[in-house]
């Protein structure tokens, strides 16, 4: 059984550019959530996908968007990057929703300069 | 709005000691509470999941308790080791608004075990 994997592990982008982060969910998991973790803070919920549809969103602007594919892998896209977007981006997968355990990937460290 | 607090923000203890990390939350309507470990610059490793109907869970040297009515959870680490040094985060999953499954995290306790 493979765990949650994210790519790339590190990324440097220039302000105004666009970025795509990728996540492969754990085998058998059909729900993927994305979180942003600023330095010294707890992760903040961005959005969640269940069976290819968004079913929950946190307090993030529309330039944060996502996709989930039929194999339940997912992408996080951020347009018009700002310096404050620099953070660790975490992907979590689980089975369905409700009383389930979330498993996280190793994260993607995004630096916007 | 659910808020999760972890006190203290940092803790240093000598190797071999038993220790307790605290987590409190403001809304008791939760499905579950999960404790995670995070090493510097890395992702989250799930340690323990406690369902809302449970009082505690154990895994090896770790024991987590949950008092839902008072909005509190503790993570007990027995016989601490230098390898336990990390940041420990707790997170709650809401029990209302079915379908909005976000975890709400505390800011963590940074634990250092002194050899």
C-alpha cells in the first residue's frame, strides 16, 4: 500500500506567475484535501475533493483552484502568485468523509520571490 | 467558528521523562480528533485518531485522551526519547455541516527531548 505522495518537493516561483502542485492519494482513498501551512502556524484548509467534485472550501480566494481525477489524484493550482503564498502545501487523503482518518503527504515547499 | 489551542507552544524535557501535551477546542460538536507529528519542513504523520464516542486511544508509548464535553484532549508520551523531538499538532473534524470536512488545527507544541 503506497502512502500519499506530493510533487514537487520544493518550488521557487516569481510573483505573478502560476503554479501547479500534484498529489497522489493513498491507495483506496477517494477524498483529497489541500492545506496551506505558513511558517510556525497550523495548516489551514484550502478545499476538499470527493469523487472529482469540490465539496468544501476554506477562506481562500478564487485564484486557488483544484482538480481531482478519476484515479483520485489531485492538483492544486494557484494563479497570480503573491509573496504571502510562500508556504508548505499539504495534501491529505481519506476514505469518504465523516469519521475518517486523514493521511498526509510530505508537502511541497513553495517560495514566491 | 471552531478554534483549537495548544499550550505550551514549546516544551523541553530530559530524556526518559513522561510528558503531557494539551489541546483544547471551542466547539464540542466534533466527529473526531487526530494527533499528528511534524518534523521540521516535513509533512504530517498521523499518531492517533480518537472518535467522538471514545475516551482514549493508545499506540505504543503514546496515549491520547478526549473529553469532548469540556473541549479537551491530551497526548501522553511515556519514557521520552530524543527521537520524539518534533512538533505535535492536534486537529478536530467538525460533526456538523456534513460534507464540509475540513480539519481545524492548533498551532502545535514544539517538543525537544534533551539527551
